[in-house]
C-alpha cells in the first residue's frame, strides 16, 4: 500500500518546527508502524535527506521509549498497543497520516518526533521508591501480601513510562503516571512507612515539572498502552489528602 | 597468564571465605573513589545503587533517555532462586547442578555455585524493594517451574518479571541519584575505554543529543552493557543493544570469552517480511501444551487444518519420545531448522513450524487454554493477525541471548585490572547454554551482591595514583574517538548502515547460527572482512557528528559488530565439538545429536586482540569438574 505522511520536522529544541509531507510506497500489512518508518528513513537517506528521528528500543511494547501522535492520537489509538507494536494491517492504501511528537511543556521536543521525558525520572527521584539498601533483607516469605493487594500493585507497576498519558491529557497532566507508581508502592506492606511522604513529595515534584492537573477527561486511560485505570488517580488523591492532614497535625 | 583467582577450599565455603579475606575501604574514604558504571540494566543499575549507598562516587551511563529503558525490562518468564519454599527437593546444590549441566559443562563450577547461593538473597532484596511478585491467596510468594528442571523455583511477576526487577533496581538508583551518591548520564554512549599504566581509568563518551565527546576518569570502570545478539541483525534484543562498550574494551586488552556461544530461542514469531526489524519471543511455556509439527510432504502448501493427521510429522515427539515437545532450547531450535531446510517448513518463505493447540483445546477446553496462555495468544494475533485458537501458531527460532562476553575472573574483573564486567556482558556463568529464568538471577547477583564486595577490595588493595582527564592517555583516546567519527561521516558512499547490518546478520545467521560447519565458517572468515572493507568505503551517513544523529550512532555499533562477527566465526571454527548452543555439524552422534569432546575442549576460549590486521591469540582456561559428573546429555 502507499501512504502519505505529514511528519513534524524540527532540528533541535531551539529551532522552529514544521510539517513536511512524504510519500511511502510498498508498505505491506505485516510491517509494524516503526518498520514503515524505517522504510521511510531508508528512502530519505537514499535521496540524501536526513532521516526522521524517533525513539524506540525494544520494539515489543515494554521499554516505553517509543511514542508519538498519529492523527492526533497517542500511539495511534489501538487499545493497549504502543506504536512499535502497531501493525500496518490496520491501515489502508491511500491513507494520509499526521505524525507529531508528544505535545507538553514538560516534554520539550529534542528533534522531530523525539521528546525529553526526563521529568518522569525526577518525579520518581522525589519518592517513587521503597528505601531498602542492598544488604541482608528479611526472608521474602516473612512479608505476607494479600493477593488482591499484590495484584493491584502489579496492575499499577505495569506502567512503562512512555508519556502517552501526558500527551493525551488536555492539561498535559502526569497524574496517571504518578498515580501508577504511588498505587504500586502504597499498596504493599513494604511501602507503608514512606507512604504519605512519598505521595506528598511526588505530587509536589509533578507540579514543579510544569505538568498540569487532572480534570477527569479520562483521555490518559484511553491511550495507555498498559491500560492503567484512572481509578488510581483517585487513590493517589485520597493519600494526598491524608498526607496533607497529617502534615498539618504535626 | 589467565588467572581465574578461584578461592581455595570447599566449594560451599569459597565465597564466604573470599568475602572475609577481602579488604575494606573506610567509610570516610569512599567518597574519594570514583566508580564508572556503563549500562543501567539489572546488573548496572543494581551495582550503581549499591555502590552509591556504600558511599562511593558513582557515575552511571546509559544511551537511552532513562535508565528504566534498559533491555532487561523485556525479560518475561521469571527469576530462579533456590528457596525451596515448595519443599519439592530444591536446594542450592541442585540449582548449581542444573545450571552446570544445562550449560553443557562449559562453565566454571565455583562461579555457578556462588550464583546459586546468592539467588536466595536476591529474592529477599527485591521483595524488600516492593517488587510485586505473584502471590497466592494466603499472601505467600508463588513460584512455577521452567524449562527442563524438575522443581518449582521460578519467581515471577506476571509475564513482566524483567520489567519489575529492573524497575526495582531503577528506583533504588533514582533514590541514590536524588541523594547525590550517583550521577546519572543518560543519552550518553561509551565509545572507548581509557587504560593508564595498565589499569582501566576511565571512558570516553558521546553525548547523543549534542554530539559532544567527553572524558571521565575513575578508579574503577564497570561494563554492564548487555549482550551482542544484534550481530545477527534480527534478534529478540532491543534495537539499541550493541557490543561497542565491550568491543572497545576488548581492543584495549580485555580478553573475549567464548564469543561463539549464542542462544537461539525456539519459540519466536517467524520472520514475515524483508523490512522486518526485530523478532518477538513467545514464552517457552507454550511448549507445555502445544504440539510441534510440519507436513510430512515437502512443499505442502495446504492450510494446516486441511492436512490430515497421518500426513503430519510431530517430529519432536517422534525423535524424542521421553521429552517430546519439551526438549531443551538448543535441541528444539536445531530440529526446527532441519525440517525447514528439508523444505517442509510452513508459512511465507517456508521458515516456520506449527505449534498446534488443537489437542489441548479438545482436552482441556478453550477456556482453560485461554486462562493459561490468553495474553500470548493475544500478542500472537496482534502481530500476525491470526487466531491461534483456530489455526496453529507458526514459530521459528531466533537469537535471544549471548553466553559469551568479556572474560572475567572470580571477582568479575577482566584481564585489564580495574575493568569489571557484569551481567550478560561477561561470559561467566551459563557455559554453552543458559537455562530459562537464569539471566535475571545472574544480572542481579553480579550487581547487588558481588561487585559491591569485589570493587572495594580492588580499591583497597591497590595504590591507585591520581589520574584526571588531562592525562595524555585520555587526550589521545579522545582524539582517536573524534577521528573515528570523522572517518565514518567522511566516507559519503552509497549504502545505508542498515543495509550493511542486514547483510552481516544474514552471513552470521547462515554460517554461525544454529548449525556451523568448517566450510561455512571459513567462507564467513573471508566474506566478513570483505563486507567490513566495503562498509568503510561505501557507507553513507547523512548529517554531522554535532547533532542527534541516529544513523551515526548505528554506524559506530555496526562497525564493531563487523569485527566481532569475525571473532565469533573464528571461535566457532576453533571449537571442533558441539556443546549447548554451539552445534558443529562435524561433531554429532550417529543419530544427529550434539557430541561434546571433553578431552579436547573442556576449556573457556579467551581471545586476545593483537592489533588491527593481526590474528587474535587464543588463551585457554581449563575447566575442572569436581562436583558435577560429566555426562552426555540425552533427551531420547
């Protein structure tokens, strides 16, 4: 099949960007979306033009490195799928697709479709961990975790940190990302001692990084490749209220 | 010359004793010592976090945008530990035995025993960090059994165990970054090692955003940069996985151990098109209920469901009646290749075999099959568009892991003093074949529990003179790196990096893949240098070195693969025996099974780089087996 791509081209974070239109021929349905992009880049290089920069690594939907908007939808809009796993089967000959990077103040564009998501690392640094220095930890069986809690922790921990939630949110909020980590750690007995401090600190870091706030659009859940539910934001807010009241009490 | 430094005494006491004998660094002095860690996967992140906690000045580097992206994240199945929570006869000794035997007797006993001992601590450490392992209703940890062992010792977090273990290490690392113990350098690729007075003293890196070439000095350098499976172009590795860090260190004097030992995983989704960039693994657990078959007739193009039972060849069940579809990875892979080479493969291109669940569905019902394997069937449909409940899956082997890597002694130190190597990047524990769920175990053992002892010991035992990046050696290496980049960009030929990489991958896959012959290897030893020659004369890179340039990044990596591939073929040619994943067609039993030659090849090959254009020199580390009896594996 043949496709028309309108791709955001931007030299670096300081330059202005613009859309450039390309034709891609000979796309087959068994390619992945990124393999179609590889084909585009091979053709561009053959013509002496710079290939389109986009981020990717594992190409199996787990590293969280890939991601851009296809026709305005993060990862292309197939539920539970990152753009690296998106099959060209879902497109048809003659389709016209607009590709652009995540749009958020906290995620500056680095080049073309690649953005800087280091703000996510800094949110984790603020409290997204359980302090357990390497050493002689208690026997793993000494800590019992009810299955329902372990399962919820795992549902939340499945987040791959791709940033689609931020890109989809009209407020560019990082609430789903932050709530996922807080829900993971706060659901476990090991996470209790730092529970409220963690919640307060991570939420503060989120604001410091210029992410917006949640106004319940639910776009984040819709595009999340790991189907993290928006319910976790409610859990985070509950712990945040608790954390705030505890702090006042001190 | 090769000193493995295995401590004396009974195998059970070696690690304990050597830990006691190690020298310590006073807490007040640790801050004065800098440790560079390249790579932020399980081994790198865990080592960086642990050494940061101890008080060392740690610099950690990764080429991705965040340490959380490292390819450890993609491991699915689980992590082994000799906890014996099931009371099913497991023990440290049994995990040790299974690993040595599974590696087809080509690993070091003392290292493997230590690994089995430490496995127990890893699970405790990870649970303390909040890794959400699967639990039973009583709240206890769940385990499952895995690839060819008879006990249930594999801990798991759904199908995302690697992800969860990596996030545990990543979070510990981020905590240290915030505390100031570790300085993280993301989007930073190591392009060379700096050796001063015979010791590893630093690295030269490229900032992938700006192209700036920078130098960093340290007392110790750790490489935890993963495996080199991408030399085959198509593999289950992430696209960025590469050999550059360990290859550059090899050229600076670190011996390369067993480069030809690669693991080909039997259950991957077959290649479907010329533009394919990556292969996807389907969990090995599918072989518990799926039956592997091909048509008896060559070139049979009928749809699977129209091929009657009598015209199907369930070749694994036929050839291995006692293990059937559950033979080890190397055996299953080789057999799939054989039937496809006979012209009986299925699917586009004929490079696939069926993995059929029709019997399982008849026996257990579709809902039970869905419960056990639903996510895998979904993933298969996502990629192929086929419903595996209705038609059999098609699978084919794919490169998955490299057992070879830089040679290290018992302390995980390479032949360059001060250069330590951890995780998949070293050659250490898996011999000629790695068992399932052992890669995560080894990465974390190295990073959490071995390096945090052996690195301080090295620092405390050696008077390391002060060296900074103004040292002439640093200046010279930086200059070399700059020249190499200028040379790559300056070629301005006709072919893209990917086209070279694909061509190299095909050569290595054809002649140094699942079956290797002297003839094929010799032909590769001529064709690979020729391809390398063409690469350096006909490569085309658009853009400059002073910007984000993904083609340039790839070019540097492919240039190193082009050298490594030659060494792999040389090693495979030299080892005239079959063992584990290394199958020499000249060395097989009368019924076509791998035939080891313990008389001649019970050693580790450690290759020394002798300079551009000169032949490598082979050093042999003899392997002694005192606790595991050498046997020929049989799965008939």
